C-alpha cells in the first residue's frame, strides 16, 4: 500500500498485525481501501468467516440451517463473552461447557425446528466447526476482532434494529466510560450511522450521553471523524464541553501529576486535528473560548500551541482570524518556548525568529535558557531554548 493510501488508514488499525494483513488482501483484491473502521472490521470478519469457506472448499459438517445463521450464533456467543469479560468479578473463567450452552441456547432461539432432544449435538457440531475454522478455539475467539465486531453486531441486530431505544441508550451509558467497550461502541455507532438518512438519530444519542456525564466526552470526541450523519451543532457542543472540562478542572493532583482525564482528552484532540473538518471546527470553538474571560488565557494558549504542534497543516487553526496576544505569550516561559516551535512552522522570517529568541532571554533570564520543560497537556518534553537558539544560529550562518 502506498504511503498516500497508508495515510488514509487509522494508526490503531495499522498496529494490528491481523487487520493490517487483511487490509492488504482486501486492497489487492478490489484495489480499494475500506472507508471506515466498520468496513474494515466487517470485511475482514466476512473474509475469514464466509469467503474462506468457499475459497478453500472446506468440508462443513454442520446442519445447513445452522450454517446459514452462523453470524447470529457467533453474535450471541460474543455478546455473552464480552459481558463476562467486562464483569467486575476478576475471577471470571470461561469454560467450554459455558460457551457450548450459550450456543445451544442460541440455536434453540434462532431455529424453531431444533428441539431440546438434538440441540446438544448441534451445539457440539457448531463448536467443532468454529474450532476447525479457527474462529473460536480454547474457550475464546481466536482474535479480538471477531469478538468486538460480533458483540457490536449483536447490540445492533437485537436492540437497535428492534427499536429498543431505552435499552440501547442505557447500554451505551453503562459502558461509554469503560475503555474495554470503546471499540464495540464505536462499531455500533458506525452501524447505526450507516443506516441513517439524516443527523437526527446520532445527534440524539450523543446529546443524551454528554448531557448525563462529562466522562462520556472522550469517547464522543474520538468517534466524531468516523460519523457521517452528525450535525455541526452537536460536534461544536462536544468540543466546547470538552474544552470547558480541560480549562475548569484542576490540572495537577496532590502528587504533582497531570490529570489522567485531561491526558486522555488531549491525546484524542491530537488525533482529531489530522482531519480538516475538525480543524475548522476547532478554530471556531477556540475563538469562542478565548473570548470568554472565565478561562485562564495562558492555559487556553498552551493548549492551542501544543495541539498545533501535532497538526499537519499548522495554519488550519488560524484561518478563522485567531491571533495570539504576545504579552500573554511572554508572561509564561513554558508558553513562550512552546510558541517558538509553532512559529518555526508558521514563519520563514529569520530576523523575526531572532527577535523572538532575544526577547525570551530578556524576559526570563539565562537561568531557564537551558531548561527542558514538560509540556502542559501533551505529555512530551520540549528541547531547551538554547537548542532552538543554536539551531537558528547555525541555520543563519549557513544562509549567509
């Protein structure tokens, strides 16, 4: 896959060896990359579960009706297992018999002509089929991809498609703050989104979740780029609420550590700023936030500068007319330093950079000149101002 094509794929997916191998196979077969995480999971699962049966001409010793309903049975098994694994009971042990009984119950509920007399034999046959197909083996799905996709598919087909709105919202609220469920919920949102003609349903779900608890914001932020049917109004509301959390809450705990919640919000922000639409939204939201005297401008500036360092197109945040107040920039040495790394990408005027460097020394003295401070939000360490000065000096000499 070319670098251009590679850039279209979520890094989270590229770090998964099985999914990456399957993405390459999918691309080789159709010369087209899947357009979403859902499409990748769906295509990969169907390739392994459905198409390889046909292509490898595997002998399938399974009742034809049960074989046709295998996705529903796998979904029942996956949802049962996912709930077990996310239980507060850390001593949960999944056994073959428990899994087989789940399959047996699923077969009884899905196939009316199967009765209690022969259902145990059918469930054993299904477990053997899943083992031979390397889908479910040793009391577990052979890859988390299957488990996550089929769990999301179960919720979608058994709750969402049956219009059990209250049950759906309660389930999302129950697990939205649990990172173990985030991939499943993201796939669920993508399934719902794919089936919509407008933004009404997705907007309502998101608004309902963020209204109940700020802890839902990190997940809501993370899925925005993958949703097609969500309104600009709701996107802005999620961003504004997230930034309010960042600038209102205590940033440092009693041990001097940065709040875990803020780190998670920030890491998501860095990821989203790769998307042009999100950059434009961020610009508008920051302009609104910065005009609100409730929030310390130094913190807002630091956040803008630090996420800008991770944006491929640095100018995107400033297209809406945002300008820094230089007096605020030079009221804090860490902010002044981080600003220099942003300026490096925004300006080509070497004299301006020299003026910036000399102003830093004038304002804060030479003692801090060699410090390598930690960033406020992004979790990385800045090179010292001395390093930046040396870099400028060598470059300036070279240009002469």
